[in-house]
């Protein structure tokens, strides 16, 4: 299986490389074809240009012949009708010279011979005009002398040299352009040959693999039909198993339904019991609250008794002869009214039933708080005054004030914060928010 997979990857790689090369060759063929077309256009332009130059050079010969024929006819027949060719030569010479000069300069041809020929033709035309004037004035001696110089023949020789040089130059340009065109054509043929050489095997290779894929797809379809037939048989068995299992599930479902109904009945009983328990807890909480109120009222009454006894003690102390047994009785009453450790524990139990997590919240937020500070905080929670706290704790009001100052520092209160409001509001809120963390 591994070798087959590797072979498939190699085939895909070769096919991809072949397609990439074909695309590259097609691109090269397009580029080369475009280049060849451009060369053909240039060749056609060069051919038209060279033909135009050759034609213009040949027309320059007409300038010489026309001037010569016009002068000879005029002298021979003394008829002005023979003079127009000379006039035409004067009129056409500039356009003919320009037709020759412009393309030759574009082709970077040396213009020395052309300039000489141009000057010679202008000189010859001027000479012909002068000879015509000499003939008209009957100055035949000077006319004959100029005619014997035969400058037309020398001008023709000069033209012939220039014409041959220009034709040779233009033929060379045409030949070079044709060579470039032939080279481009050869390149096109080479690219097309390579394209065909690579495309044919690639197409055959693609066709072969396509045929294999079709055959493989047919085999896969046959295998799928066979699998479908086998699956149909398995499905029948599975349906029987599923039906049997479904019946078992229905039976189990009915059993679970019965169990569920029983559980619902039990839940209803539990809900009823929870409601009863909640009602009892509410009644208990209310009873404890009433108990705390009674306990607090008792404390208040004891505080009033303590205040009366202290006043009496002050009166007795002002008498010179004091019955110390009476003072001892008052002290005994005072001790029974002070919040002792035993009575504090009973008070604390009742207090926590009404204000759960109060002491735990204090310890959670202020781990270093002392038992005395907790006790004072509880008395402040009950809205007891400084004097009432002093009577309950068996200390002086000044000591209570100092204890309140220490408690303020422990609670990290600022000068503007009221300790009574803080304990009544903040600690109650903190206890509700943090009771899960404290627990």
C-alpha cells in the first residue's frame, strides 16, 4: 500500500511538472509570436522605407534629365514650351531631397555623399538657368564654353555612385531584418516542436490515468453495491435486535416511571417536612428574638438598679458613721448585676441565634480583635449607652470610652465615621455577604 501511494505521488508530480512546462512553452510561444509579428511589422516598414528612398533617389535623376532636356530642347528649337521641365525641377527638388534625407537620417546613414549630390544638383540647375539666360542674350561664346564643360555627365556619375551606395545600404538593412525575422520564425518552430513533443506524451499519460480512474471508479461502485447488499442483511438483523432492545427499554422505562412516581411522593413528603422545619425554625428564631429582647430588657432594668444602688452608696459614703454591712449587701447586689463570664456565654448564645455570623464576621475581617472588644461590639449592637455598658461590664464610663477608642482603631475607622452606625450597618451587611466564606 505504501509503494502504491508513493507511485501515485510520483505520477501526480510528473503530471504537474509536465503541465507547468506546457504552460511555460505556451507562454513562450505567445511571446515569440508577438515578437515575430513585431519584427514583421518592422520589416514591412523598412521595406516601404527603403523602396521610398530608392524611388526618391531615382527621382533625383529626373531632376538632372529634366533640366538637361529642357535646356537642349529650348536651344534646339528656340521654343519656350520646352522650358517647363526645368521649372518643375526647381519646384520638386526640395520635396525629393527631403524624401531622401529624412529616412536616411533615421537609419543613421552617412549624409556626406547626399549633401554633395544635393549641392551638385542645385549647382547644375543654376547652371542650366544661367545657360538659358546666356542663350537668350545671345552670348553664345560663353554659352558654348559652359556647354563644353559637360557638368551634367559628371553629375550623373556622382548620382550613380550615390545611388549604388544607398541601394547597397538599404539592401543590407532588408537582409538584416529578414535574418531577424527568420531567426524569430525558427524560434517559434522550435517552441512549437517542443510544445508538441511534450504535450503528446502528457495527453497520453493523462488519458491513461483517466482510463485507470474510470476503471477504479467502476470497481468502487461495484464494491459499494456489494457493501450495500451486505449492509441490508446486517440491517435486518440489527432491526430485530433493536426491536428486542426497544421492548426491554420500554419495560425498564415503566419500572423507572414507577420509581419516579415513588420518588415524587417522597419529595412531596420531604418538601412538607422542610416547610414544617422552616416554620419551626422561624418560630424558634422569633422565640429567641423575644428571649433576647427580654434579656436586653432585663439588662436595662439591672442597669437602672445598679444606678440606684450606686447613688445610695454615694449617699452612705457621705455619712460619717456608716453601717458596712449595708455597703456589703449593695456590693453583693452589684456583683449579681454585672455581666459575668457565665452570663456572657448565655448572652452570646442567645445573641448569635438572632445575629448569626456577627462574631465570626468580626474575627474574619479583624483577626486580632480581642474577646473584650467583641463583647463591647455586641453591647453596641444592642444600642446600649456608654453608662449602660459600664454598668454591665462593671467598669467606669471612662474605661468604656477608652475601650470604644481601642475598638475604633481595631476597626480602622476614620474620625468622621460613627462606630455605632458602622457596627449596626456595615457589620450586618458584611455578615450577610461573607457568611459563606466564613462558614
